[in-house]
């Protein structure tokens, strides 16, 4: 009988796990470093930064005191309803809504005009969203800091 000897070889390396964590780099794996294109800007104010150097993001409204508000001369009919000869459009709308709520003229999204509102707007019912448009003929720009 002849005996053949098999050569002794080094054992093969153990297979590496295929489910390695991609966040944990191995010693042979190099992870490229990527920098962000732009740093994110914070919209919150820093209490250490003086208010004069803080900027307001473009999507935020500035305080209303910094905007000029136009003053209108009211028509005679509107003036009798509001009790003023001149006013801002916002104040006129507030006065009309006060009149509507005081006289219980609102039904859902409409205003049911009484005699005073009918003579002013020439309609029987007023959709809430149309009130500003109906006011325009009764407002004449008197004084404005816009120009």
C-alpha cells in the first residue's frame, strides 16, 4: 500500500460577515468626508446677540408699527355708520363687523343687510369675503406715508 501524504496548508481566512454595520468603518474601509454645501441658518434669535444686529427672515412679517398705514376719507353713508369722517380700512372693517354683530346680521358666511347696509352697499346679502371689495368705492385716500 502506498501512502500519499497531503501537504499541510495554512487554513483559509474566515469569511467576513456580509451584514456589517455601514456606519462602523473597518480598518481597511475608508469613508469619504463630505461637507455640507451651506450651513443651516437658524430662525430663532440668539439672546446673546443684540436686537439691532438680528435679522428677520423674509418669510416672517415685520411688526405692523413699522409699516405706514393709509388714512381714508369715508363717504357720507359710511361715515354715519362708523361715526368717523376719516379712518384706516382696518378700523372701518372693525366698525362694520361691530355693527353686524350688534344687530345680529350675520348668517354663516354671509351678512344679511338691514336698511342701513342696503343703502350703503346696494345689495340684500353680502358674502363675508366680498366686504372689502364693496368698501372700496366708499374710501378715498386722504393721507398716506406710502409715497
